[in-house]
C-alpha cells in the first residue's frame, strides 16, 4: 500500500511496556449523515461487490457495500442503553477516498422493521478503519440485521501524511493510553481514534476518543475499553488486558463538508 497517506495495513501489537511503532489506518466510523431510506439499496456507483453475510450474537447479518467488511462484533445487548456494532472496514480503491452512507436495519421474524439507523464512513485510498453502528437496546425480537450502502462516492483524498503509534500502555480495568506522532499535512476536523483488542484474531473489546491531532508533532490519546464480541464475551470486565490479547489502533476522519 505504498501511499503516503497512512495507508499501510495497521500492524497489530501486543500491549505492554514496549510497543513497536505502527502506522494507523484512516477512515470514518459512525458519523451521522444521511437519512434512513424506506427501501435501502446501493446507490448508483455501488457495484455491490461485497454482498457478504455473517453472524453476530447468533443473529444473521448481511452487508451490501463497496467497502470490504471484516467479522462483526457487538457490545452486550442492554435494554437500558444502545447496543453498538463494530467491524474493521477497508477501502479497496487505491487512488480515491470513499465517502459511504449506510442504513443499519433490524428485522423481526415477520420481516417487519424493528429499528433503522444511519451511519457513514470516510476512508482514504486503501485505508482500514472501524465501522460503528447503533442498534436498538432490546434485541429479543431481532432475527436479522442488514447493513446496506445507500450512497457511495469516490473522490480525491482530503489530506496526506500518517499517524504512528509510538507506545501503548494500559490497566486491567481497560483504560489504555497511546503516544502517537503525526505527519499529517493538515489538522483533521473531529477525528476519532479507536483502540481494538483481539484474541486469536477475534475482536473482544473496543474504545474510542477524540484527541486533538496536530499537523505534525506528537500527541496522546486514552480511552476505556468496552467488551464487544461476535458471540459470548471473551474477557471479564475486571481483566480487560489478558496475556494473549493484541491491540490495534485506527484513526477515523469525519466526512468532509
């Protein structure tokens, strides 16, 4: 991925006292944008090449998008709060940034819509980032999820440069902090920085923050990990840094307006 816009595939590093510097992937998860459509389908410009299907918490989930999606993970359903859906996403276009809008729809056994929420993503060429979607708090009647692209545009990227993770540390309770170096040629507006924990390649925890990222220079970012998994949770809330855990960081840019 030899572009100078943070487009190396993000290396996964084991959290500890000494962490090898890595380049971060850039994209945008979960910016609100676009309204939910009554019958969401890919827009003109979407080839629909990523019609993949999967399972999350024993519920089938399908994707129709120009972006590439990795396996999904979800926070524990909570009737008193929103449930969050995550996946690592990739822009397969090597020259253009992707500005993509989605509808996330939950269906019951009769095919009726229980809930529908919009989300969006902005990824630079060849970039990876984190897709984040909001699901209804009560999933007891949900038998299917659909993630469907409603608008897809490809355009020149808005910036060049990269972010490097220099060091990472954390506590068993899940508070993690990274030290980073920016070589971006512009100050990003409303950036988010995601830390994603994996065990044997499967997501077990996610957190994000909105640090001030300079156009050149160093900065720090910290956030509190929240358990998220494809099925049963893989860690206990008081042991968020198990010995076999690996952590990756993803920078997310807001959609430019």
